[in-house]
């Protein structure tokens, strides 16, 4: 990465960093972004990144380490949404930890792995972080109903109650939706089918007065949702 000076790396879109420099580049970009925080906050963020790295070390999404997704979600919140709330950034790094690796996070095989994993997050990072992660964690679904419909219902209800969780989900959705062009194989059509109906739901939620973002950040997210919608339409209708 000799050509990736800090100024150059800070100028690149996150998926461009991913394609050219991979996980190392995303880690460097994230490190540059958190330099603006005080030392205690940096330590807390780095602890969360270390935990996310451990939990997701064997987890991949299509062509890349899963950690890349988490780094982009957290970096986007800092860079494009201009969020300085440390709990939100920590929760962004850990937003899939409970859903994907509850037993590993809880340190065993508890009877209620989701609750045990959330308790660990509350102990190590505070109850607000645990609640934010809970808000974007999918529950167990009724096998007799359509899973995508249940996903949309849960998301709309949970984000209605938790404005800061909307911020994390908006970044997560942007990475999955706008980033669908970086996906290959059957997952492309599956992602478009699952996520396209969420666009109007997220658009309305983000635009609400109680969503804790400034107008520029909300416009940025709205533009990204429009782009995701166009890409989903091209996949499903093309």
C-alpha cells in the first residue's frame, strides 16, 4: 500500500478501497477516521474492532472477509453521516455479532444465546450499545410465514422505536444495497428481492424529524437509497 497516502486513502469511496486494498486498506482508512476522537474513545472503538475481528474471523461474504462489511458500515457513519457518538460507532462494528455468532460471544452454549450475548455486550460496552445491537438483530422467525415479510415487519417496528438504530441500519443497507454490484452469483437476485421492498420503509424512517442526523446526511442517505432502488430494479426487471 505504498501509494495509499493518508490524503489519497481518505479521498476514495469505501468500495474502491475494498477492491484495490482489501481489508488492510479499510483498516487503515478506519484508523485515520477515528484519529479525531480522544484517546479513551479510540481505545473503546479499537476494543470493539478487535472483538468483531475475532468473532467474524472465519466469516466471509461472497468474495471478501465479512469484517470488510463491518468496517465500511462504521466508517460510513463517521465520514458521510458525521456521527461522533461512540456508542453508535461501537454498535456499528458489532451490529451482526449477536445475530451471527451468539454462542461465541457468550462464551459457550447458553440456553438463551441471544440474551446471553447481549448481556456480554452490555457488560463490556454498556447497555446502550447492547440495546442498539438488539434493535438491528433479527429475531427467530415463524417458519410458517414468509421470512422476508417478517424481516420487513421486524425492521419497521424496531427502527420506529429506536432512532439511532436507523443510523446503523441505513449504513448497513447502503453497503448491501448500493454495494449489490459487488456481489456475484445467485446472491445478486436474492439480495435484490429481499432488500428492494425496504427502500420506501427506510426512506420514510430516515426522513423523520427525530432521526438524529443533519439534513445533509439525510439527503446523502436518500440519494443512496435511490441508487440502491435503481440497481435492484435493473436486477429484477432487466
